[in-house]
């Protein structure tokens, strides 16, 4: 199973869309605080529609608490999904238990967090040179479905 982690997400509708995405592809969602909104906000509920009950969402008080959680769970790899690298998301070889880590919408992942991961675990979505970035929920969908495809869409009908 794949894990998607949002580091300090800021925009409620993006998180709602990602909740729906996780419910549909079987991924676990991790929200690393602080959040830029209340999970009970109407915008989160509306974007996630009735998928909140189908998604597995875990909140972590900070990044270290998230890492502690992963360590207790066992072996894992974190992929930093960032525009600040050269490795493309389709070149990674994903496996069960991998974590796709995304940063906040307005600033992305912190440089020290990216640098703490091996270069082969820093991935980006190819874009045109003048483009800055994709919408967070779109980026999560692109990378998550590539990872799930590589795992033969495990659990899908």
C-alpha cells in the first residue's frame, strides 16, 4: 500500500481532493501539522464529498512525529515530490510501503528536508520551463497513479 504525506498543507479544497484520491486508489493519507485550515471546514468536506469514511487519514503533530510513526511501522522509503530536483517521477521504482511526500502549496518542501533524502528519492513531474508548478492535488494524482500503476494497481477492480 502506498502512503501520501502532506507536509503542512495550506489549502482546504486541495486536501479534500486528495482525501478523495486516496479513497479511490487505496493510499493512506498523512497530514503533517500545522495545517492551514480546520479539517472540519466546509471546503474540505465538499471536495472530499462522502469519501472521508473511505479514506485512512492520520494526523501527525510535526515532521518528527511522522518519522517516528514510520519507524515504528517498519521499513519505508520517502520520496520528496518537489520542483527542486532533476529526477522524474516515472524513473523511480515504487514499492509497497513507499511514502510520497508533498510540501505546502505556497512554498514546497523545506530544502533541508529534501537534502536529507538520497537523490534517487527526490522526484519531480516534468513541466515546461516557464511553468512554476502544478496544483498540489493534481501533482499528487499524477505521481500516486504512476506509483500505483507500477504496483499493478494492487487492490483495484
